[in-house]
């Protein structure tokens, strides 16, 4: 009886699996997935609000309205407060989370202690999720506190990256 051939694994898949065997890198990847899903939900929320409130950003989005009526609708609805808040959160996410993708990756690649790395990565991720909740609910000072917490986590990652790199110079 012939044995079944072993599955062929591409070098890229094998390398990624090797990275995932590192608990720090695996934590980083999971945090990226959570934050990316969160950003998608925020983006869909902006679209949902625009559709439900019929408050579009551009004249051509009012496809069923005559051109003059579209201009009037655009003037009345373009700056709807709920949409402005939701879009502000989306912009804030893009300004902060994309930076984390780079900093978090570099941090994970510096071989920090597992406890320290997980603490910072989960703190950052949790603070960003809480920031979203507080932003949409207009809750201060907790929105500012959650923002400050994620910034501190990021700064600590940067300090670790810098100190690690300096040992090689």
C-alpha cells in the first residue's frame, strides 16, 4: 500500500508559520486583525449613517434627485453631526492604527519579553477599541484617557525598538 504524499507547503507559508510560532508575533497578528475589523466596522458605520440619513458627501450621490435639488440636499445634509462624528473616528483610526501596524511589527521583530510585548500590544488594542466606544458615545474624559493609554503603549514600543537598534550600532 502506497503512502500518501506529504502536502506541499510553499516557502512563504512555512516562513509565516515559523513567525506565528513566536507568541509575540502571533499576538501582534491577532491585534492587527482585531484593529482592522474594528476599522472596517467604523467605515461601514459611516456608510450606514449616510444611507439611513440620506446625507451624502457628493452631489452625484443623490442619483434620484434633479441636479438643483441635489445641491440643496447636499448643503443641508453634508455636515450632519452624527456623520461628522463617525467620519472623525474613521479618520482618527487611519491616523493612529496604520502607524501601529509599522511600530507593532518592528517591536515584535526586536524579540521583547513575551509578557512585556503582550502587555503593550493588548493595551494598545484594548485602548483603541475603548476609544471607539467612547468616541461614538461622546464620553469624556474617557475618550481622552483611552487615547493617552494607546499613545503611551506606542511610545514604550518605540523606546524598546530604539534601545534595541542602538545596541547594534
